[in-house]
């Protein structure tokens, strides 16, 4: 049960193996993050394409104003219409 309190120094082989494992883990993490990002972008793209279009505001219909019959022709036409209507 005894032993010294110091840990044994790691060999060059162990250090190299840990370095390789760390690099592999970093590469896998980066690849996984790229995949997740691509999936998220696709989902956002699909959502925007499949989303219901926003309701367009329709412009109010133009109002038609009746011209006043103040011209000579307009007054003559109104008088003729009144005479026929009698």
C-alpha cells in the first residue's frame, strides 16, 4: 500500500499519443460543429421557404371624384338633361 507521492514522468511515447488523441478530438469536434451549423442553416432556409407569406398591405382603392360641371359644355349638358327629364 505504500508508494511515493510523486507520479512517474510520462515517456515520449505517452506524450505523443496524448498529443495525437487531442488533435483527433479537436478535428472531430470541428467537423461536428460544421455539420450542426449546416443542419441549422438548412432548417432556417426551409423555415423561411415554407413559412406563410406575410400579408401584403393593400393600397386603398383610389376614390373617383366627380368633376364639377362648370365648363360651358358641362352646363349645357346638364341643362339638356334637366329639360329631357321634365
